[in-house]
């Protein structure tokens, strides 16, 4: 991401943060868990198109998003997404180009943003994670930071982004098999589910 793109990214995130807090009651918890520098993977559940700006607001540094390829088809939207460092990934396929770009971003010390479920899931639920996050963490050695988005943005409603401590995925065999990927992915989604439950308990107590 260029210097100009980073400046505009931060400006847009600050402006969006103000609007989301005023209009949708956005609350961000655990922002300090995102490493301030060095490679890291920030992953979250996927509820709606709001999720990308919500994570951008919540994180203390710019995110390179892996976004579904369909978002890049409209030329204007695709150009804007690429300008801010996002790159496409084809769902339901082993997208080697997207994997190479993700690993290059991590090797450059960037923060990578992923929605591992690969599709939207109903509020309060978590889906099964695709193995891509676990693979990227194994291949790069980067910590994985879970985040849970709770609530549906609606006028004067309440939305929470809760970020948990980084997770180190270790103990893989030299050539991990499908069972290891599945176990690692389940562990990651369990961390998101726990963050969702904690956010729900906090809303109930307030």
C-alpha cells in the first residue's frame, strides 16, 4: 500500500469510525490485542458488507483485506479496493494467486484481514472456517488475532467489535493433513464464538 493510500485509509477509517459510533452505536473492545507492527492475521465472523469498514475502524493499523472476487467485478469498486490494498480471492477454490499475495503481505510485515467462513452467517452464529487462515498462519508463522462482530448496524442501534488475544498455531506435522487443518480452523472459530458470547453477556449486563 502506497503512502498516499495509507494516509487516505487512515482518514477514511477515522471518518467512518465517527459515523458508525454516532449512527450505529459502535463499540470496539480489545484493540490493544492487535500487534502494532509486524505480520499478523486478523480474522472475524462475517455478517454483512459492513464488516470490512468495521474491522478497518477497529484495528489500530491499516489492513490488507482478502475479499471475495465478486466485489472486484464493478470496475470502480474494484479499483478503490485495490487502491486500499485489498486483493481478490475466489471462493470455493484453491486460489494460489490469492495465497501468494497473502503470504507476500505477511512477509512484508503487514496486517492481513480475512473472513474465514467464506460467506455471510446469521447473527449470533459462526460457520465452519475454510482452512486458508490456518494454512497462512502455519506457512508464515504469523500470529492469528480473532475478532467477533456482534449486532446488526441499524440507525441508533448497537454494534460491537470485540478483539481477542493473538493465537499461535503450533504443533503441526511437517506436512499437515486435512484433519490438522480442520482442528486448527475449529480452534480459531471457537475463539470467535467465545468473543461473541462475551459481547452478548456484556450487552445483557448493561
